[in-house]
């Protein structure tokens, strides 16, 4: 039976995800088989496993830190908001359906067997499981039938570390207030407090730590410093959305209201002299070297939003001399039409941006698959990507056809003659069996694909940025550049070093031993 420990927070964005990742890395480096677990996650950043199952990106990041393959059991329930009051509910990697918040609140207790099943699956292959809570355990209106915070801790008999965020202020009130609102049995489960994102001289904080322990009757096991890290985070309250500085190479990402899988651009953020800005208004677009239309959980609604605020018209104008790249929902927007005969989103049909000769029909079945291969011949501004290795995954509720016809992306019609067609199909050849997948369309400066993580593999991002620099007539210093995979591993090591140095790991290991008795 695996030992367990749970990390809960005083609020969203207190740093639970990174503390879990740091602990996973530490345990892995100490010789243990370790896995992350979050029973319920609400996020628009998701991932497709090798088995074709869907899970939250945060648990993928934690699995990478633990050095293990991501599996859907690490995140048995994923809620992907479709409206302000409803979400698509995904259970153990499969779509259960759409539910309103009220309906899901009444239904969620029925998912406890699925949570147990997923957890038992992880137990088979691991020595330690690090569990992440969601939001705050002190939300008294959500305590009934809780399956993600104290309810889960009780279900799995897990000791709890409670994390507060000092960077946003009020950390003592956060931690003490949370403890006060817990039931007696719940408070007894809290074995340690963590003050997270601390800046400055820790000795100045020491009197407050003493007072916190005296009033809360729970030891402070760590004061974790604010660390400058580049690690995928949850899609709410992301600080990357606030970036405004423009680098030598400037990439503008359209931030629609229902943006999803913006982690596709993380690899570009790590390249020196490159800026990745998230733009939601005409006045902030400026003159980027590339415009990216990322994924969307509601393609038609987000296209309508761009149409109403003027971004669509401006992007169409800039596409004459600026590279425009659409991924998944952004790819669908770039075509001639989008239709929704099965009311996957809101039903009906609408005109697309008309920048690609393509039509999209939203389907009831979700495409979930990993993609590995090499690009076929690509013309136009991004011809330098031809023959490059590509690896990623598809996750979408639609099929896009070339030339205005609707077809499955695997069977989309290839243009018979490149000389008299206004657009081309992008072919990706599977390295393993030689099969060809038609996974995108390009026309002039405009490119679209269903593949998430398309820039992550090998030197693809470096090649892309090099193309942008050459078009602009500037040179980038790429002499010390490393692969994105190496970069992420270095970030996980940096996180683990910071957590180990600032936390009482002996106390944490003691909690694990006591929980196993």
C-alpha cells in the first residue's frame, strides 16, 4: 500500500500545484516511486495520454517532475468550463457529458467509486502518492459531499499540509482563518503549515511564525521562497497573461474569454529575446512578428467575441504580411465556415475568418489522440519547418475539411495541384509505420493545425523563431539554447532544490510514516 500525503491551500493559486510537483521530484530523487493525484480539477488546459484519455495539464507537469508517464488515473475528474455556469465533465479520461454547476454538485458523490478506482490503480505501482486539493477546504458551502479536499483526505486517510500565499498578503489570516473554519476532525488532519512565495529576510518573519504556531496549534514546516520558475501552471490567475514587454521577436497570442491549452506556447516563452504576449484588445496587438490563435473551449463564441471587438478584422488585415498560426479552435476559426448541427456548443453555423480554404463541422464525438511524425513539404513563410520532427496530441470536437468540404481530419482531401489551389494540406508522416495524417492547412502567411504541443519537439521552436528573425532581418543569439525537454527537467530540479532547502523534510517523511501505520 502506497504512503500518502495531501497538499491543500487556503485559496486558489496559493501554490499547491508547484508544492506537489516539488515534493514529487524530491521523493523521486530520494529513490521512491511517486505519482501525483488530484481527484477533481477544473481547467481548460488538458492533455491526451498514450491511451487516448484526457487529463489536466497540471497533473502532467507533476508526473514529469516525478519522472513517470502521465496517466488519466492521476486526475480522474476533469471539469472543462463551457459557460459561466456549466462544464464538460470528463471521468477517467472519457467525456461523461455537460452539466450545470448545480447539477454537478448534486451528482458528484456518485463519482466516488471512480475516484477510488483511479487511486487504487496508482497504488499498484507507487511507494508514495502526493495528493493535491482544489481551491480551499474552508468553503463551507461546498463542504457537503466534498470529494477533493477534506472529504478526500478522510476517504484516503491522508495527512494534510496547508499552504498559504504570503505574496498576495494576509497569509496569517489565510492560515488561521482556514483552520478556524474546519471541523475538529478536519483540523486534526492538518499536520503542517507552509508559507509560500516568501520574499526577503526570513528572520523578520520568525516572530510571526511563532505566533502562528501558538494560535493555530499546528507546526509551520516550511517557508518556501518565491522562485522564478518557468513551469506550466493552471489556467486561472496565470501571471503570464499580464506580460506586456515586447522582445526582439514578438509573438502575440489572442486571449479570448474561453482560451484553452495556452501551454502550447510555453516552449516559445523560454527562448531569449522572444516575447509571448496575451492580447485581448485591438489597441494591444501592435505589430507582432507572429499572431497565434490558440485553442478555445467554445470556438464559435470566441470567434464572435473577436468579431465584435475588432480583433478579427485587424488580424485579417495583418495576415497580408504577418504570419498567423491557429491551433485547434484557432485553426477552426481561420476557415470559411463553422457549423454546429449537433449543438455541441450553441448550435447553428457561422462564417469563419476566411483566411484558410477550409470548413469545420463540430461533432458529438471528441477526437483524442497523440501525434508523432515529421512534417511533409510546407510552402510559404514557414517552409523551413518541412521535414522537421513533430510530436503532440489532438483534442477537439470537430472535423475540418479542405476547400470547403467537411471531412475527418485523417481523410481530408489533398489538393491535386499546388499551382492552382489557394491553400495546401499539411501532411504529417508517422515515423513508426509511415502512415500519413493530414493535420493542418496553410495558405500564404496563414497556418492551421489540430496538433497541441506542436512546437515542443526537438529544435522546432528554435527553427520557428529563426524564421521569424530572418523575415525581420535580425539575428538571435541561440548558441546556448537547449531542448525544451532539458529545460523543463532543469526547472523541476530547481523547484525541488528550493522546496527541500526551505521545508522540514524530516517532518514530512514522519507524516508519511505515521499515515501508513
